[in-house]
């Protein structure tokens, strides 16, 4: 096989790799699944300021759209639409954006229920739906989001109990469910901070029910504690030895000074007598 043939087959191989990569999010009919999901989200929202105007069903790649951020692999990773005067509802098709890591829809007027399909977003780390008009319960299925770190659902019209399933998420840092109509009791969950202010059915008649819990201070392990105790014992011994030495030195100096003063006094008396 000559050099020209080798060059030809390398070009063919590169083209095949590119086709395989570019078709990762395409259906058999050549439609990008993420484009379809985003268009469904757009159709269910009312957009008075046309901030979603660049979202086009005929587009092959949504990474150039406004309010959309893609990962280095070319998948939609962030849906950021905060403070855009959006209303309407959140489409269940959001669950088809399987590579989403952040959903930021705060400070809008989106209503309706929180879609159960959010449970499909296994890579989701931040979910911020605060300051909207969502109603209904918090989906129990949110407990399936094992990578979730920040959950903000404050200032909505959510009701019902706080889902116990969230106690399964070990990486939660912040849970803010303040100013809703949720009922208690709260399950044992493990975020560093949980805010429940403004939920009368949880707080009762108290007005300052902020319920902000911070992780307790972590104590050292037994091994570290043993080392600390050993270090403390060693330091204690050094302190005793140093104190004893210093005390002995002080006694010696005091006795020496006393003898010297007495000797000077006797010498002075001797001189006086001779005189």
C-alpha cells in the first residue's frame, strides 16, 4: 500500500470518527435530542422579551444558543435563564437533557408543578427554581439526584411534606425551601445549611423559625486523638522539667545573693571595729 493510499484511509477514518461523535445526540432521523428537548421547554414558556429567539428547531447544534452552555464534549450542561421575565410551565422534556449539571431558572414567574422527570438528570449539581410560582409538592424522586449539591426552591407556592428521600443525598450543601406552604416534620438530611423560614405548618406560631443548621464541628479520629494526647503528655513533661530547672536556678541565685550580702555586711562591721 502506497503513501497516497495510507493518506486516503486516514482521511476516511477521521471522517467516520467525526460522524460517530456528531451523531451521538442524533435520532435515526438525524434530529438532535437536545434540540428537541430545548424546543419543548421553549414552547411551554411565555417569553415576552424574546430571550429565546435564537433557539431554532432547525439547528443541529444548540451550543450557540443564548442561555445555553455546553460541556467540552458538546453536550448541554447548563440551562441558565434567571431573571428573564419568563412565565408558563417547565416542560417535562427537561429530563431528556441528560448531561445537565446546573438548572438556573430563579427570579421568573414560572408556574405549575416541578416535573418528576428531573430525576433523570443524574449529573445535576445545582437546581435553583427559587422566586417563581411553582405549586404542588416537591417530587419525591429528587432523592435520586445523587450528585445534587445546591437545592433552592424558596419563594414558591409548594405544599405537602418535605420529601424524606433527600436524606439519601450525601453531598447536599444547601437546601432552601423557605417561604412555601410545606408541612413537617423535617426528615434527617445532611446539608450544611437548611432554610425553612416562612413555612407556617413547619414553624408553627413562631415568627423567627429560620432553622438554619450548620454541620457540627468534626472531632479528630481516635488515632489523631492518641497522637494529640501523646503530644500533650510530652509537652507536659517538658514543661515540668523546664519549670523545675528554672525553680532550682532561682533558689541557687537567691541563696548566693543572700550569702554575698551577708559577707559584705560582715566586712563592713569588721572595718568599723578596726577603726
